[in-house]
C-alpha cells in the first residue's frame, strides 16, 4: 500500500511572498491565486485518476516527485532572484564583502542562501516585521522585501526599529509596491534620520505584482527629514501634478445646487504609509448631516480605520453624539482664537430643517456682537488652527470638511498663516456667499470663493468645492 501523496498545495510559496496581499489595492491577485489553485487541483485530480503506465510504479510516487521537483525549482528561482539583488547592491557600493547585513521578509530562509551565494556571509535573516531582537547600531545594511515593510501592521513602529538597528552611515534598502510619488514620500517621512539616496524600479518575478520599487536610504546623524510647519507650505512637483488631476473648479456661479463628480485623493494615490487616518467635520451639525450620510458611505477609505472628530458648538446636537462611540465630539465652535462667540439663532425650527440637521447661523466675536445679544446665542470658540498643529503631523492622513456659515474665510486664513493647512491632505469646503445678490446675510461674492479655492490649490492643498 503506497503512502498518500503530499497535499498538492504544500509546495506553493507563502501567499504573502507570492501575491503580496498586504497592499489593499491588489484584490486582482486573489483572482490569480484562485485560478492557480484550481489548475493545480485539476492536475492533481488527473494524476490521481490516470492509471500508471507501469503497473509496478504507483501514481502517488510520481506525484510526489513532480511536487518535490516543482518546489525545488521555485526555491531556486527565488534564491537566484535575491542573489542578483544583493550582487547589484554590492556592485553599486551599498554592500561590501564584510558588511553586516540583515534581510527581512516572508521567505527569510531564501535570503540566507542568496546572501551566502553572493559571498556575503556576515548576514542574518528574519521574517519579523514589528520588533527586531537586535541591539542599536548593529547592521551596516538592512534589506526589507515588499513582504517585510509593506506588510507590517505597525509600519511607524517598525520604521523606528529599522532606524534603531542601522549603524550611522549605514544603508536601509526597502522594496515596496509604492507606485506613486505621494505614497513614496509618505514612506520616506517615516524615516526621519535617513537621507534618500536613490529609487528605481526593479525586475519583478512575482506575476501578481505590477511593479516593485527599490528605495535606498542612508542614515546620517543630525539629519532630520521633517521640518516644523510654519507659514506657507512647500509645494513639491508631485503635489501640483495631483492638483491637475482634480475636478475643475466651477468658474460661474451655479444657478441651483447640484451634485458634482468629485475626484477623491484616495482614488488617485495610495495612503498605506500614513501613521493615522483622521476625518475632521468642522460644523458637523447632526451625525447624519455628513458623517453618516457621506463620509461613512461614500468617501473611499482604502480599508483604513479613520478617527472621526465632530466639531459642533450647537448644543442641540450634542446629545446625539453620546451614543456615537466612534466619534469624538468637540463641543465648541471652530474659530481663529479661544474666545466667546455669538451665533445667529436659527428661526426656522421646522421638522424638515431639524431632520436635515440645520445648524447655527453666522458666528461673530463677542467683542463685535454686543448689540445683537437678543438675536444671538453665546458659545465658546477655540483656536482651530492651533488645535490641528498640536494634534497632528505630516505623517498623518487628515481629511477636513468645513461648513461654518461664512467663517471659512477667517479660519482658512489663520490655517495658512500658521501652516496648519499644510497638515491637511484633503479638504471639502462649503463657501458661503451672497448667492445671486439676493441676500445680505453674507458679504462675500462668488468670485471671493473662487479666489479662496484657487489660492488653496496653488498652495498644494487638495481642496474641493463642497455643496455648490
């Protein structure tokens, strides 16, 4: 009686290496793997059901031999691939014969063989991609495959570990699927003490991955990539290229409100390498006004978990947020400084407006509103720009929706002056103006709104006209 054949999928390389499922936009890879498994199973069934030509030779033995041979071929293929990678790094001067090297990724045993074949014997390999059991300044070169850094569930923490273990003047080499300049710069922002040396596309052997980018960085003492954000934002070329891909601004004042097709930033770039994901609803009103009806349902989040902040000074909406455990309510009015404000009372308390979450009217500083106390309510305002700067960094992905009844001009001016706007990745602003000159509630004209949006885009801010 012959032994049962090995399960036919046993020789398939680890899925994390073969298909890189860690990147959320690789769903097509799942289709490839399913097809591959179906074909493999079909071959297996054929071999099981086909009588052997030689009665003395059992089919199960032949199957085992085929599987063993195929597994060995794949291992050798991967070994040769990584051997070429290490030889290229050696040829380009990043690795020397006596360099102490750490290789990180799913197929760590393959890297060990490849390093030895490349003549780099002073090396170690590991598949750990969160914490590393090595001392500070241990390695001359640390190399991470796309299954190392890309697939780490705590990339910011892992980046600190990589920084810690690389020696001063040592090199960090990362293979990543980052395929746009936005995500590449987000990756670089995680490594504060490393200077970028080069990036290049490299040959890919993983048929399910469109491309791999090699990023080489050098650790330099005293070097800091990040800068304190003050004043105008720097506008790299890749940001302006993204701005050009946005939907056009509506140049003529619309006759009536109508929905627009928005080109979201997250539909253009990969946001994988950010440390936090944050949505701030300024002038949130009720939960269903925009958080529940738009952000939760429509905004493309790339499977990221966003922290949600609702900034709403109107007390009539506060009770509702007590039951929204995943929303942090800031029960104040966003303003340019910490002070008491007055807001106009909504004089249309109809059920229709209550259902829509109609909120407060214009806000004004208490210093200029004393003559209107009978028509207004008092509320506490807080310095929104200062809060943004103290709460978030360039490493975070921050989305802001702003509907503040005309105060957007003051708020955005303060954000630009302080540099707080530089920390916002995408903005949705409802600009309030004297629509068709029919009401003096707002002093601004539509051209003022256009100037506001145009200036923000010129600053490199991905801003949309919200609810025209």
